[in-house]
C-alpha cells in the first residue's frame, strides 16, 4: 500500500511533469526502473517496466489519489506492503533545480521558476499577496503566478523571466521563491495543525 507521504510525492511529481516542459520522472525500487515518464518522442530507458507520457502519468496518479481518498488501499506495481517507489525528477539540459524544490525550465523565450506545494490555493495566494505587499518583485520578473491542479490537488507557484534577463534576474528570483517556499510551507503546517485541533 502506498503511504500518505508516498502519495504526496507522486502527486507533486505528476504535477511538475505535466506543467513544466521537458521534465522527466522515473519511479524505481531497488535499482529497477518501474516507470519512465517522458514526452512522446523521447528515447526511453531500456529495461523500464512501463513507459508513459506526463499526461498519462498524471491521469494514473489522479485516479489512484481519488481511490485512496475513497478509502481504497493501493499497491504499486507489486511493491512490498508500505513501500513507496523512489522518485527521480530530471530536467531538460537548460534546466536547473535549486534548494527548496525550485525548478527552472525554459519555454517560449522565457525561463520559468516554479515549486509545488500541497498548500490550498487560498492559503498560497494569501502568502504571495502578503509578500508582494512587503517587497517589490526582483528586476526582470515578468510576473508571479499560482495555479492549482484540480486532479492532483497540488498548487504550482511560479515566476517568469525573459530569457535574455535570466543571468541578472536569477539570484533575486530564486531568493523570492525561497521566501515563498518557507512562507507557504509554514502556512500549510499551521493550517493542518488548526484543522487537526478542531477535530
């Protein structure tokens, strides 16, 4: 049966792979690649049990998440009980991962910096607005956005920078998102504690 933490990791991976171009996911256990997630036309990893697209992976994770919420217990590709697969996240050659789970990918003449969170849309939006009221966005940032994946119940917080301004803008953008990661994480924890206490 997949653990609660395992489901969180799968939902985050599915959201990132589906939302950010070129992101690749591999699920493995004890050296065996169980699932290789990559866009159509991408060379596949020899020996992987299953090869799927980001859309197909997201669909499978959403379906499993819905079953788990309804009380179902799901095993994952014959893994032993209470064993979650290891999840490897790969970015395209132009991409980079920063501390805090902040990822950079290039698309359409701009660079997108993003992180995923289990925070609610309202709570994440509130923290973004509070931060924006305190500190102006770094020079070169086209905008800060927030999008919730209804199926995975994961929010993606992102900032966009014109590609030619990346070198100058990147330190400020990463610092901004690191601050938002901290704020959103603390807010999600406090909200969860408040909900548990009220029960």
